[in-house]
C-alpha cells in the first residue's frame, strides 16, 4: 500500500484532505500519479448529495506509475488524461458505438457501481473507499480501469489535459457529435461558463455563420466573443420563459436559430433551447439537468427536436486525440479556459470562485 493524500467527502456537504492508502492495480487497471484535477459543478453537487463517503473528482490527468499484468494500452511513465464514462466494449451500447453509455461501467446510466475499480485498491483506515465516477481525481494517486485512460503527448500541460476529461468534451462533443452542427447554420449557446465556452468554440469550428452567446453576465459574454461568438444577448433573470431572448434571436436569425444548446444546469432553463430554435430546429440539453422539467408542448411545434446527450457522446480514444490535435494547431482554446489554479488544501476557494461565476474553469494542481 502507498500512502497518499486525497479530498474525501461524506456526501452530506462536508469534505477534507485526508490520508489514504492506494494499493497495486489489478490485471486490467492502471495506477496514476495525478498531476491536475479540474473543478466542476458536478463535484460540488456530489459533495452535497451523494450521502456516502468517496474520493472527490472526475477530471484528471497525470503519469502512469504502475500497470496490471494484462494492460497494453499504456506503459509506466506515460502521460494520460482520464475518462469517466468508462466503456466495457462488450455490452449492447458499446457494440452499438455508444461507449459513453456503457451498460456495465457507466456511473450515471442506472448501472450502479458494478464496473468500478476493485474496492480493495483504495483504503481509508483499513476500509475500502469509493472513487467519484470510478476515478477520484482529487487524490495524489488513484487506480482506474485501463479503458479509463488515454495517452497524451508529454508537451501537453497537465492542467490543460485534465479539463478535456469532462467540461471540454461535454461542450465540444454536444455540438460536434450529438447535434452534428452544419456549416453556415446559426447556433445559440445558453450559459457561457466552462461547458458553454466549449460549445461556442465548437460551433465556430463547425462553421456556424452565427454563434449567439446568451448569459446574464456581461463579462462572460465578452469572454464568449474571444472564443468565437458572433453575437451576444444579455438574459434578464425574470425572463424565465426566454420570451425576450427569443425575440432578439429572431431579430438576428430571421426565424429562430438552427440549433440551441443549454449549458447552465439550471432546471428552469431546461426548455429554453426549444424557445430559441426555428421550426425543425434542434435543441440540445447539454448540462445534465436531472430534475423534473415541465414542458409546454407548444414549444415543440413544429418538427423541433430535443436531445439530451451524455458527455458529448464521448468516444475517448477517438475524440480526445481530435481535441488535442485542434489544440496543438491553435484551433481550439484550452489554456485560455483555465482562469485560476489551486492547491488541494485551497479547494474551498476554488468552489467559491466557481459557484459565484468568477472563473470559467479552475484546476487543482498537485506538485
């Protein structure tokens, strides 16, 4: 067993840096020395609501320090980014090409924990300890499935790599993989935080003629312009049904947008993209709203589509290299997404900055 530090939550709103023990990987597992872990709204939600003890964090990048006997994908010393939607490769959905909704390993598709790394690998006070989304990236070391790692070039900064593992992939993939946005079209992005900014730049890369950023914060709109937005609309907090926003969108596009992407995770805005798209347009719920939403069926008139993709329909071995290639060619801004970095012991400041909209993306750095 190796002694290491990790952020442990009780799932009831509390967390702290604790000492844990990490063992050797099983035959199909990899041990990672984590060098950077992204701070995500999902991490905060899990700390508040999971009602069980676990290691926090699901966006991470680091160095391979040990591999199981059957691992062939990576070697000790490789730099890797982690993927939380871990495919088994054998179930119905994996065979259909839907690796992100694997029926055996997915932590969010109603499949429980039956695919997580063996619990004996991580301990606190001699008791097995669960890892968030089978990863637990806010830890100096972790154990993950071989299918959870993608090798990256060693010149890619760890902080930059870490955020690709969720926020970048979700925004970019929702535009490219899920909506399959067409060149020359118009797209609205509702919410210009970390996920929204990646949807903005993905729409630009896909060739959208009009990329309309929507937020309540003028500073975020200004940032969206830097990532490729052509237009900006300030939403009023009392315009819950987006009546005024929709009017402004029609003034820009003529009839409503071809695509609209909700990136706020605010349940009241779950139906908002439907209000912004034209007839036969495509509305995309990007942010993973899980609460009940009541829809006015008139919003679906006529022939509108509403899709709710998970994780940008991620195929990690296909999509991560594409994203890093775009980054290296300076077609995708990743370094610029990271507003601030934090030490593990200063995580509360990171969450405070995130929840109050002071950062696009924060990253915990492990020295």
